[in-house]
C-alpha cells in the first residue's frame, strides 16, 4: 500500500482535482490519499477566526460569504452530473452552516479557532470523495479525527495512531482508494487540533509509518527538492536522491517543500518518501530513502529570523558545569538551540524562537557575561555526505564565502551538515556564491554537464 499526499495547489482548482483522480487511478496499487485544504482556504479561515476573536462579526460574515462563493463556483466545475453537483452542494452547505455557527460562539476561543481551521481539510476531502463516487471509483473517506492523535506536547501518539488505523483499515479491505484529511487531529482532551501549518505532509508520513507503507509520495507543484532556494538563486536543479538525514536537515533549515517533521516517522519505519510534481507527473522528482548517491555536496538551505547569543563564563578556565547551566535555561523556556560554537570560556548559540529572549538573557546574566545579541541572522546550511575522511569540503565552502562576513561556523556535529551564521542582508550573495562554487565550478572547469 502507498500513501499519496496532495497539497493545496494540487487540489486548488476543479481541473486539478480531475487530474488527481487520473493520477491515483493509473496504477493498481492501493492508496491512502491525504489531501490539504484548497489553496488559500486555511489562510482565509484563520482570517475569519481573527475577525471573530476581535468580535468583528460583520467582517467575519463578509469573509465567510466570500469563501462560500469560491466553493459554490468550484463545485460547478468539479462535478460532471446533476446528482454529483447536488451531493457537492449538500457538503458545502453543511460545512458552511457549521462554520457560521462556530464563528457566532462567544467568547471565540482557541478551541473554536482550531475547529474553524479544520474545515478546510474537511471540505476538500468530502468534495473529492464525492467526486470519486460520482465517477464510480472504488473509494471511501476515512475521517482523520478518528485516528490522528497528539499528546499534550503536540507530539503524535504513534502507538495509538497505528492501532486505530489498523482497525479502521480492517473494515475497508475491499476499497482501492482511501481518502483522508491531512493536518487535522485530536488532542488529549478529545478536541479538534492540528499538526501546525503545512502539517499535511506530516500526516502522510505518520500514516505511511503506521501502516509500513511501501512508499509515501508527496505531490506538490514543483519538481522535487532543489539544491538551493529557487526564489533567490537562478541555477538550481532538483535533487534526485537524498538520505533521510539530509532531507530532514534541509526541511528543518528552510527548504519550504516539506514540513520539517515529515521525515521522522518515515525514517523510523524505513519507508521511502518520494517528492513528485502534479504538473509533471512523469518527472522523477526526489527520492528520500536510507541511502542515496555518493555525491558529496547535495544542497544548500537557509533559515532566517535567527538570533545569536554570545555567552562568556565569568569564572575563568575549567568552568565545568557551565554548559549545563546554560542549556538548562533554554530547556526551561522550551527554546530549541539550532547552532552552537564553543571555546574554553565562551559559548555562542542561535535560536529561532525569540519569544523568551529577554527572560533567557536575564537568567544567563546571573552567571555569565553576555555580548549584545545579534538579531536578523541567517543560518546557511550546506548538506551532503561529509564522512569524516572527506577532505576539502570546508575549503570549498569557505572559498565561496570569501567576501561575506561569517559570524559562526559549525561542522562535524553530524556527517551531513556544515552550517554558517551570517547577517541576513548577505543571504542572497551567500546562496549564490555557494551555488556557483559548490555545484558548477568544477563541472564548468572540466566542461562536464551538471551532475544531477
Ligand atoms: N492546510 C494546512 C495549511 O495550509 C495544512 C497543509 O496544507 O499542509 O497549513
Ligand atoms: Mg505544504
């Protein structure tokens, strides 16, 4: 069995839904099909929620009407028969009347907000399942709220998910296509919750791991993970193969194509993840698996809005226990540290969540001297296969960076990451310089076409 996930743009137009039907019915493999909300819907729902929270009922109603109009038009092109259209209209009327009742609840709390944003995925999957039914496909809709469960920290309850999915699938062994919602889940209070923005990828991977799928396919509108950010760098190309570790680093350090947690469940069960393009279904895309090609340097990613904190021990040499005290403070404020560099008496760290920056620095000052921290920093992360015996990797990276001030360097923590901290104003220059040096320099010197 395979799990195929389609993102917002892949379901965002009626004709796109038609092509998805063709894609999922071309092969005989049984599939669980995970859908996002139609593109723009989650943002629209969040905006409606904001208006409701601010007690701006007229604005919430106006935005709800606009969204409803969008769906009414969508239905007319999605369905091919009168009966299908009637079915679709019934779904949209039902979901929107629920949505309107939610928006009217006072006070409008986080609980209502989460139910509201869940409507996007409920709408897309119900509409799509009804379309498949209209077309006579052997498909069933399974509500994600019946098996997707998170704990009090927002982490997925893997064992629960696995058990519930197995039971539910056992009731549908005759079905070829199983449709479900990405993103949405239940929390320990039984309320509707979600896996955070972009979480449909994570849903697909959680399901893929739970059922030990043969493969997880994430369908988007670009041709796989690129070796660099195509919005900033001109000459980028899709990477054919990545290891789980490399893909996880890239997703975490800024590659927008995947939700950063997606790789973990797939990796745990060794289920390959393939990134595919709905617009070019025959293109190979990117395969993420246990092993990949031996190419040294695979890709570059960048993460913005980083704050760097520079900490010096007030006790001089041999201050053991110093690092522990430093990290206890970050732990206390649930603030992950991304990059670390150390010397005998100093440690520099970066964080991307600066919500508790003031409290953290105040507590650090109780036993350390702090330099003024740097805001607007970017981590540039070079990812690849850098086993300990590889020479020359750092040289190439630093050569490319020769005109760009570097604030921190981290290399050797894992065998697949070299990270640099720079001011964000140098990001575009850094990504372009690295791209040329790491992916084109040698090839052009020897006239070999780009190796991808
Ligand atoms: N619809 C949700 C979002 O826009 C989840 C997803 O698309 O993955 O964030
Ligand atoms: Mg996405």
